[in-house]
C-alpha cells in the first residue's frame, strides 16, 4: 500500500469507510430529486429552449441576423467557440495530466470536470456548425468522395485541422470518461432496487464485474489514454490558436499564440470547474470529498496559468513594438486605447490582476472568494477572445472600411442559450450519473482518508 | 463433482494476505472480484501484464499511415492545388502542413482501437449480464474465486485451507 506524508492534509475527510463512499455518491441518484435541482434545471432548460429558438431562427434566416459586417466578419461566433473549447480543456487536464503526475486529488473532481469538458465541446461545436449557414451540408468538411469532380477539403488549412482536432478531442474525451464510468455504473446497478432504472444502469454498466484481470486492463487503458490525451489537449488548443496565428492579420499573426492559448484554456477551464463544483459539493453534500484543499490546489493552477497568460499579453505588446512593423504596432495601440479599450481593460483586470489575489492563502482557501473570482475569470477569458478577434478585425488595412461590431439580440440569445444547454446537460449529469469517481476514490481511502491518517500518525 | 468456492473478505489487505497464503499452499486462485483495483494482487494470483498498450501503439501507427496516405492522395496525387503558393508536388515538401492532421488521426485510431479492444477482451459490452458472484463486490466486499477443477486438492482440503484465512463468508456451489 502507498503511504503519504502525515503532514499532508487528508483528501477524504470524515471517518469514511468503503461503504460510506458508495452511499454518499450513489445515495443522491437513488433518492428523489431535490427541489433546488428541479428549480435549476427548469430555469436552465428554459434558457436552453430560448437558445435553440434563436439558432433555428438563424438557420431559417441566414447569418445576416448576427451583427457581422464586411470588416468584422468573425465576432461572437468564434469568440464563443474558443471560449467553450477552452473551458473544456480543464477536464482533460485534470483527468489526464494529473493522472500522469499521480496527483491523487484529481479523483474527487475528474468525473465532473470530464463531463464539463464533453458538454463544453458540444457547445463549442455548435458555433462553427451554425456559422456554415447551411448546417445540413456540414459533412462537407470531411474528405468524402463527391460528385463535384475531385473536390477535396484543404489539408493545408488550420480550419480543417480544427475539424480533425475537435472531433478527435471530443470522441477521445467521451471514451476516456465512459471507460471510467463503467465500474461506477456497475456499483449503481448492483444497488438499484427499482426495476427500470436497474435495467438502464445494467445496460450502461456493460456487464462489468470487477475481475482482477479487468481491473489490470482498466488501469492500463486509463494510463495509456491519459498519455495520449495529454499531447492531444495541447494540440487541440494550439490548432485553435493557429486558426488565427497562420493568417496575416496584425494582432493575430504571432508565434506566441499556441502556448498562450493553451494556458488560457487551462486557466478558464479551471475557473469553470470551480464555479460548477463549488455549487455541486454544497448541493450534493460532497464537502468531505471536495474540500478546501482541493479548491486550493485548483486555485494554484489558476495563479500559474493566469500569470502565464499575463506574461503573454505583455510579450505581445512588447513584440508589436519591437517588430518595428507599423501595422502590428497600431493593432496593439488600438487595442488598449481604441474604441474597444474598455474590453481590453476588462480582460486585463479579470485575467491578470484578479487571479493574483490567490497569492494570499486566506483568499485561496476561501470558498466565497474563489467562487467570485472564478466568475470574474470566466468573464475575463470571454473578453480575451473578444478582444483578440474583434479589435484585430475592426480596423483593417483600408481606413475607408473601418467599422465596429454591434452584437444583435440573436448573437446574445445564442450565447446565453448555449450556457442554458450546457447547464441543463450538467444538471442532468449531476442527477443521474456518479459525480465522483467513487471506485477510484476507494483506492486512496487508506492512504489519504482522515481517520486512517490519524491512526498512522499515532 | 467439481465445486466453486466464493470466499468473501471485507478488506483489501485481508484479500492480499489470504491470496498469498492460499497460493503459498499450492492452491490456484481462479479470480478475484473487487470494487476497485487491488494493487499488487496480479503477480500473486498469476495474472500477466496486459498488452493493450502495444495494441494501442499499433492502432496509432495504422492511423499515421492512413492519414499520410490519404493526404498524399487528396492533396498531391489526385488534384494538386496551388494554395497560397505552398508546395504541392511531393508529400515530403508538403508534409509539415500535414503533421497536425496526422497526429490527430493517429490519436483517434490509437485511442478508439485500444478502447474497443479493451471492451471486447473484457467481454464488457452494452447489455451484457453481470457475472460478479455477489452484488456487494461492487460496493465494499471482495470475493476470491477458487474451483476444484484447476486444483489438485480435494474439495474438503480446499475448504479447510480457505477457512484458515480471515474470511467473512464462504459459499460453495456445484459447478
């Protein structure tokens, strides 16, 4: 058995046994739905319905209903896409990178972070999908034999790389998540008494029986998937950044983009994990599993990635001056002093200044402060993408075509709508799925459970 | 008459001790059912290391080859296009632009190939019936399965050896 230093805070508080872990996670699934959950899912599904309505209106009318114009021909659509993909990255980082580094604290949060990843990537995929206008021919992005002569998609284009990156990322994350879920579904199956749910969970559990050989394979598959998901997550956001970086637009054409986008993605993803989990741990009585230490660890990741993002912002500014390219310099001067300077300063305050508060241990360990700052970071990271995209486009090489972007109600409706769809999916997950990797948690109970640690310390 | 012994324990450490003790007496343990992986049990009960990682590598290499072959055909062989003056005459000249898709496709094949192999080899597929001897083994109990078929001892001798371990319950069934 593994041992852990006695001075480390235990990861599982309270005097838990193996059975308690099962009860705490499976209990809420078997019991009736709480009133708070019903209220939240009603509100979020109403928002989702409104969003779907806006999407249908867009599809029926055309993307002219967005505020795009000849100069700013990419705005909220791609902003929202990058924002959602970025949020998704925390799930893979927690489950894959932290698994490779043998960080046991990931076990309390990986399941819900991965669920968040999957739902966020679905939301991200909505935007390029509807931006195509004719969504029913969206399969044209794949290299399929066709009747247009030998018309193939362009493999030199980062936009096509993105098609491959996002679809690989989504499907691999889904498989990673599901393979971890199988043993936990088996636990629910074996405890469920109502016949119909028992039948459903037994289908979902794939007949898992927990044989020793299966567990060996399970651990190997998890490790290998973590090993290949780690470069995958870096490649996905690098490719997203190349959608911009390989173009010749001043403000986009920078080699710093891939690492800058990846750390920004991790930064925003962890903020979203904090936002969701701080509510979930309270609502589902999981305070013993996701406690202040877990929150503190995540806040440390937020300081590190937030600081990397801050350095990247300053590097961009410096290089735009140092390059001596007039257009490049102007793009950045315009960014912090032009008509969109308000957005730039919101971004700077939310992403660079506010996370520095986490250097104070009191703030880092305060749940209220963490929740507030996680919202601030979510807002800041949305503005980061908005600033990069809109400020770089709105004043192009020809001053005669300079313009501004004004979001329409449909722009706003679709964005708010995707938040509604996302929350609806996440709430459904929290109600019907095991929200903690309960069987994995049992493996650390003896090395990091509070009562076991106290006994060892004696 | 061959018999199956299902020996239940309430702690993973007890399973480890018991399995070590039984194997030490020359008894072959057929399987262990547990709610979570018991680290270190595999060599004790004679489970070999899985080769799934090797499978994954082979699937990934297949993906790499297919991606390069596909892109060579689409972009070089079938219809070379002049896109921003980028070289389009040989695979080697153009391969740098193909690396992202090659990588993604290799990961796609490696991950899904391994996941499918894993599910097939385990026999864990949608709608399969559960085969754990007791529903408590997915909660907090551990079951060691021993049969008379792959052991040279008689049922009585086996039972005596099993009862000497720190067990919780013992169920004996005819195979």
